C-alpha cells in the first residue's frame, strides 16, 4: 500500500479574520500539494483564532456554513484532504457552540466532523458545549483516519478507543500552551506507540491574547518516534504514514491483541 504524506500547518493565522485564515490555508494547501502531500491538517480553531472571547458567538458557523464550503473548494482545487478546527454553531440548539473539527476529502466531499469532548480551562468551559460522540472516523486512501482535538488526546482511553476501532492515522488539531511542552514531546509519541497508530498533532504558535502557544507540532509513528517535527514558530512540516510499517509494528507490538478487558472494569 502506498504511503500517505501528511502535512502539518503550524500557524495561529490572523486573530478574528476568517477570510485571511482561509487564504493562509489555501496557500499552505498549495505548498503541501506541491510537496506530494495527501493530507493537510491545520490547528484547533484555526479559522477564527483561539483568543477571540465573546467574538466566538459572532464568528461561529454551522457545520455546512460558508467557511466549510470554502475549505471544500480548497481541498478539491489542490487535490488533498484538509482537516481544520473552527467554532461550530448548532443550528438546532440556540446559543450552543462547539469546538469542532472537520475533514474534507481531496474531491471536496465532507468526510468527518467532530466536536471536542474534553474541554480545557475556564475559557473553553465558558464558551463551548462539550461534544458527546467520542469516535469519529473516515477513510482517506487505504487508511482509516480518526479525529480528535487537543486535550482529547491526553486521555489514553480516547486514543485506545480509536485504536480498537481500527484507526491508522489520528488527526489532532491543537492549541497547546506553555508550559505543557511535554504533550507533543512525550505524550503524543507514547500514545502513538501504546495504541499502535500514527498521530498527526498540529499546533498553534506564538502569543495570542493571554495565551502562548508552543508549536512543536509532530507526526508520531507507531514506534514512538517523531516522523516530522516543527519548531516553535510558523511552519509547514511533512511526514509519511506508511501502512506497511504500521502493520509490521502492530505485529511486533501486540498490545491490542494482548489486552484483558475483563480486568479493566474499575476504569469505568
């Protein structure tokens, strides 16, 4: 099976400027496609910025809103799948906003949509409603791809559920802040190893309002190593997801097969 080249856009974009952020995403998609990428992942809340406070209510859009249509066009124009984060307005529940992520295919078709299940900090708890669907997947080429957002990946149960459902590549748009550098440097590679999958973790970078994002975006492999790693600033990094290497790693590290679920009742 062919490798799937995965591009991570590490950028905080332009705070509160959806039009500018769509342009940045379009430009990154063009660069990623020229480098042979099959998938591009942008950070958490990329379309609006993270530190937008009460503007979240104004900038939030439905899952099928104008920005979603623009991203679909970007994906189709450049011929690669595109995942990104944004604030989603629930059209059926007035005033309800989710911290959401969407994935469009290389033909512009919607593939997956996810609402962050584990909200982090006072800011998110104030403005967002947590999602209640923990397992979201899609097919990209020969891979089963899952979606999470930032803090969600720090819960091993979340990632293990994806693994048990057959996820090969977990896409995680992120807004990780200082001093939590341990997450991209250690936690994400360990999650990839213990659940035998690739994890693409695309972070914001630099100061934004009261937040300082640490960058360090990473594509972690099932052997627990970084197949691609960004620094602290704005960047676009690429790495390959190799299905054959993944199959070999799973055969060598049979954590999923050797589990004894009957012993784990106290976890729930």
